C-alpha cells in the first residue's frame, strides 16, 4: 500500500453531552483533519490520488455538513433547542457524543468511503486535531 495525506481545516461548534466539566458547554473548535488515503498502486501519473480530488470530495462534505455548524448528540435535546432557538445554525446530529474520537471515526467509516467511492482509493486513517494540543486518531 502507498499512502498520501490531505489536510482539511474547518470550524464547528459542539458540546459533549453529559460531560462532567466545561466540555458540556456549547463551544467551538478550529479543527484540522488529516486524511490518510491509500491505494495498492499508483495511478498513471504516479499518484495515490490527486490531492485536489481529496479536497473536493472530503472537504466538500465537511463544508456542506460540519463547517460553521453545530455537531451534537442526537439525544441532546437541550442543546438542539438552544442552537435552533438562538442562532438557527445548521445542526449535524450523531448517534454518539461529538468527541474528537467519535468525529474522527465517523469521518473514517462513514464519510470517506462514500466520498471516495469509485476512485479505488481508501482512507485508512483520520487524525483530527481539536486544538493545538489535542487530537484523536481513527484507523481501519
């Protein structure tokens, strides 16, 4: 396998439902996601995939669904009502808490396979930086 990596930045709000500390409050992050894409062989130009294709497909999904929106647990009714009532921002609801770990795993297992369908390329790892000092990593 040969890998290449594309970095994609986005801003999003969230809260960790039922968290025991300040992460239970609505807040946001300047996320940086690293998508590690792999293929069994290089294409005719010597690439795993064109970096622009990764940006268009993966970054496009993030722009449409997460960037400048709020990512919340589906059962977090209080936060959903607060965001809808005050800002009206786009909501993206997960079946799990929107921790860095769960977001990285969602990008790896749900978003990337659909976004890269038909390319012959597979995202094998997602590293999601939530802050300058904290990140989560999900691997196949």
